[in-house]
């Protein structure tokens, strides 16, 4: 049987594209990782660092005025097992949506913290799956069922490799970070939390890493204990150490904040929590697109992320858990796929990870996630991290020139998230003004109301950068903000 190459959206029966990579996807995801793992983001340069010059535009790279829907073809991929050199221009070629206009202006997508755009490889993979290989998985003996199952499980293997997990069996597919945290809260939490137990949750957390713990704490009579922040948006590690005790059963912490950009010292915080016998759940939703992750080096008990913040489709994500913990977790939902046999006298369950994947999963989402991971890891990820750090420094300096603009958070370890207020303007008005210039940002509470309350605000604007953003786009943002202040 021919194995589908889901890296480039090729399935049996489809017409090969001129840029098709001949390497099979299953071989690609089982090959050794090409980039060394890291557990923290690189240090962000201070705001006083001179703004970097815009990287040279590669020959044939799209300009800001490229016609919508007609991006140039991608450059050839590197040799198998070797990442290709990274440049934002090279990456941008793969994103059709970045070549459209909004309100008569070239799109500037600075809402990556909410969702990232999708490369054409992912788009073609989804079309190829539904056009040539659509089938349910794990239950059919026919050719297409086998092909779809192989692609689905190749996605699981790719996630395990991407996270540095010991085995694909340590990975559970879910709809996203929110569902993963709720799964842990309702399955592991119900069984392991009780009256008087503490769940430590830093103030910078997304609501998805607060509310599920409040719900299960109410059920089990445990309590959620907030960990305060320092003025610059770092977690107060002295307070954290003081709050830890033998009552602490779980620490739930983001690997990178969606509103402040803060990257906490997760490995050190995890080691301290383990001294008290507590488990640690790490929310990697904002981290995985920006720097490599190694769950074994972090020693995380749980690690969760969403595909749509990682250039993959919406509605797909993953939960990693240490194998001994995963095997101890009871089913959260019941139905098909998670059983071995069912009768009215007795039901026996499938082993993990299938035990926690009731019903038909988001098959095309997993196939798209596999394609996105292959696309991202085809680049030198250290080069991506260095570029984003440089772009962040440029943005910090440029935005400091806007009268009345105040950036929230200045932690030294951070990802490229710029949340700000602008004197005299409601954040929603700022977002509306920028949208007229084709610039997309986010305005509101960002599902992180406690973090904003730390700075005495209820709402803020946020520009969040990704690997395909450029200094020129940052300059357009800043120029538009200057015009807004002049028009006031």
C-alpha cells in the first residue's frame, strides 16, 4: 500500500504538484529531531536596543503589494533531516492569506496570539485528505481506513517527537488547550483532589487555566490559590515558594503568557513543586510556535497545546502526560473508540491514549497538524527564535515613540507579545482604527482578566508577532498609531 505524503497534501489518486517532496510523511515524523530542544525562550533584548535593519528580501519574495491569492511558489525544501535556512520572506511565501488586502491595504496580521495563519502545505493537505482519503479510523479493514489510520497515528508520533515525549502513547488528541485542561481537571483532578488540597495558579494565567480548576475545586472542596506577579509581569517566585506546601496537589502554569508574553522558569518551578509531591500542568498554547519544547527536560507531568496557534487547523490539540499518570486516569467521556468490549453486564476499556479519545476524533485536524509540524520543523528553529527576539526589540523601541502608549509587562524572558494601552482611546477604538489600515490586532480582556487587573486595567490592545511578521509591518503599526494620536 502506498503511504500518503501528508507533508505536502499528497494522497493516492491525487495529481502530484511540482513542489512535492518525495519523502514519505511516516518516515519524516519518525526521523530524529533536527533541532536541539530548549526549555526557555531566548532572552529578549531590552527596549533600548537599536532597531534591527529589515532583513534583505530574497529574490522573488512577495512584496507588500503582491496581488491577493497569488503568492510565489515556495523555495525547495532542504535535504531530508536538515532544516532549511530561515527568513521571514521565505516563510511568507507559503501563506496565501498574507497576500490579500483588507480595506484597500495589504493585510498586516498581528493577531497571532489568538490564532496563526495556515501555510499552503496545510491547506493542500486538508483538501487532499477530503478529496482522496476521507475515512474513519481504527475501525475499518478497507484500504482508505488503513491509510487514514496511518496518517492519524503518524500525527500522534509527530506530536510526541515535537514535544520530546518518550512515546506516541503518551499523547492524547483533544480539541485544544481548553479541552485538554478540562480533561485533566475532571479525570485526574476528581480522583486526586480533596478537601484542604491546594491548586496553585499564577495570576498571569489564561482563563482556560483558571476556570477548570475552580470547577473541580468546588466539586472536591479543594481551593485555587493565586500566585502573585511582580510589577514587570514575572511570577513572584518568593511568594510561589512560600505558598507551596504538603497541601499542594497541583501547579498549573503557562509556558508563555498570552497577554504579557512572560516566559516563567517552568523547569525550576516544576522541580520545586515536585519536592512537595505536587504535579505540574504546563499550558504551552502560546509557547510551542516560538521555541522548542522538551517535556522530559521540563519534567512536566502534563503539557497541553492547541494546533491553531501553531499554523495548524482549529479544533485540534494535544495533551501529553507522563505514562504512569496517563494510565491512572479514568475515562472522562464514554462511547466508541475508547472501549475493547461492551455488554450490559460489563464494559472493558481500550488502553491509553485511546481510553481518553471517545468518539470519532478530528481526523483531518490531526492530518493538518502533522503537516504544520513538518512545515515548522523544516526551518532552523533557533534561527526563528533569534529573529523573533530581534523583531520584538524593534517593536518595543518603535512603539515607545508613540505618545501616550504604555506597554504592559517587561519581563526579561518573554515571547513577542505587545499588550498596550493608549491614552485617550478605548482599546476597541484602537483596534478599529488599525483595521482601517489593514492591521489586525486584538482588543479586550484577552481571557486573562486577573493579569490585566494586576496593572489596574480591564481591557487592552494586543499586537502579537509570529515568524512571518516583518519590521516593515511593525513600522506600519506604529505609523498608524501616530496618526491616531495626531487625529485626536
